């Protein structure tokens, strides 16, 4: 792994731990978020190569399926990547453009896209503004740790560091927003 990617991952892990210790925060968005029948929020965000991509290009000519990933170390995201590989052709044959939006930076997105063979554009929302525009809030402890023992719900630094160490050992670092 190159030095820039290592530094980006370390920064993202530090952010994850900070947010883990803080715990989920209820958010009130300043703008109404997307509802069925409303126009989809538009933004320009980079793809895994760092090239800016207007989201509106996804739905300009045909419907779009936009998948939001929690973070690039998430086990659910890895499972969803496998499922997407199996289903992607069906979505495309049905006429949909498919894209993933994740948190982080293009360099980590590129590694993730290659490692898990996502097969569609992987865009990065570096400041979570697209998550906000779509009304995606931070999950509550029971939503995120529904099958974990209650002792994990405390957001203790030692538990967060233990999670990170375990995930690093699996080459799935906990990064960005828990």
C-alpha cells in the first residue's frame, strides 16, 4: 500500500474512533430530504479515479439505482458488493444505471472497488453532503450493533480500538463514520 493511501486510511480510522467515542448524534437537516416523487438531489462528487461526476448524469437518460455504503470496512458492504456482482447485470438489463456512493477519498475507493469487484461506478462523498441531501442520518446504537452484547453499546475507547484492531487484522479497517 502506498504512503498516501496508508495516511488516508489512518486519518479515516482516527475519525472513526472519534465518532465511535462520541456516539451517534441526532441530526436535523436544514433542507427537506428526498421523498418519493421529488426530484433527486444533484451534486458533483469524485469517482474512484478522482474524476468529478455529476450525479444527474446517472438518471439523465434512464433510471438510476444509487446505493449508499456506510464505509469501506463495513462487513455489510462487503456482503452487498458480492450480492451486487450477482445482480448487477439484471439491474442493467432492466434499464438502470447503478452507482455506489461511499464516504472517504478516491484512493481508498479505488482499492475497495478493485478488491471487491463492484463493477459499477464508485463515487465518494468526502464531506457527507450527499448523504445529508438524501436524508441519510447516523444510525442509532441498536440499529448498528443490533446483534452485539450491550457492553459494546457504551462507545468506550477500548472497545472501539479493539474493533479497529480486529478489522485491521482482517484487512478491513474501520474508517470514516461508524
